[in-house]
C-alpha cells in the first residue's frame, strides 16, 4: 500500500502495457532458443517472472523453466543464494533471464547474476520493471519497462496485486 504522499507514476493499464512490451522484446531475442530459464528474485521479481513465463508460453513454443531466486536483498552475503525450481545442471548452456521489480543500486541483480556464473551458461540477461538509474555496481538491465530518474531519498514502490497494479513514487 502506498503512503499518503505517494505520487502515482503508472496506473494499472500502463503497468500491464510495460509488462506486455517486455514480454514481446524478450520473445524477439529468444525465439530461436528451445529452452530458457526465467529466474525471478523473491518478491515482486518472482511475480513478474511468473507473468513473463505465462505469457511467453502462450506466444511461443519455448520450453520455459521458472525459478525463484531466494536471497537477502539488503545483505546478499548474509546467507547463501538458493534457487527453487531449477538445479545447476539444468541451466548449463541455456539463456537465463534474471528478473526483478526495481533496479536501484544494482546490488541485488549483480549478486543474483553471480549465482549463475559457476556453470557455463549461454547468455544471462536482466529484466526489470523499473530502472531508477542509481547504479553503483557495473550492471545494466537488458530489458526495462520504465526508466525514471529519482533522488536517493525518493522510493519507488511497485504494486502487482491482481487488478491493483501500479507504480508509485514516495
């Protein structure tokens, strides 16, 4: 739930439009693959990954393996990063999409991507609904729904509850 002082950046229809565009961009770039891994970071990253997987499944013949990345977003080194739904041998020589809702400093995405680097993968790409453009780590999202410049004091809040999708600036 957004705070009283929140400004709506995108309403439901625009959020769904951004998600749909992301799905089609991804499809254009992986259509010749037989199988891909979509790994959503626990929270709304995983919710977005589920939606991408579902829609890609309806518009393509791709075999899609959906996975959840479990990690402490605030302190990624505090506990091991784990994956639900896929094991290391399954992502060898595959395209992997790492999905999150918002990229702020890049810390969460870079640690999530790093998890896949112990096996030979074909390609790793990143997908975010919102890019705040405050990266401190050498990471850039390959697929971005919305780029928005904010101050470090401002916060982006994403809501992906069914029929209440919105993005807020607080």
